[in-house]
């Protein structure tokens, strides 16, 4: 856990991510694949929290807008990345999540 002020946006992100994870379960993907996407969403949330701490004015932006804006670019470049494979996996999840959100907006 980071700071107390990170809890509200973090909880909102979890609420925002949940329908996507439920969608993946309905697709009957393997547990390993769902776990990979869940882990990548956790990383995405951490990157967004980092952005909020580096740029406090972003705290005034709705979480949904923050997430969608970050996904617009294919997801952020990971701050702590172990490998190209991890970055590619993360970007894959970000693209899939963005497509899901776009379909929900229709």
C-alpha cells in the first residue's frame, strides 16, 4: 500500500476493472490467462496511482477518464519492467481492455 489518499482512486479502479475480468471469465479463458490479465490490470492501476502522485492535478479527473486516456496510447511504458515479454503482455492486456471499454460505450 502506498498512501491513504491512494485508496479511493484505487477502489474506483478495481470497480472499473471488475466487469472486464468478469467478461474474461465468461469467455472461459484458462485460469493462467485470466491471472495474467488480472496481474497486468494490477500493474496498470499502480502506474496510474504513480501518475496521480507525480501530477496531483490528475486527482480531479474521474478515474474512468484517467484509465481510458492511458489506454488510448496502448498503455503506459512500465516503470519497473523485467523484460520485453512483460511489456508486450501488459500492452496486450491494455489493448484488450480498451476494446472492451469501447464496446461498452456503444
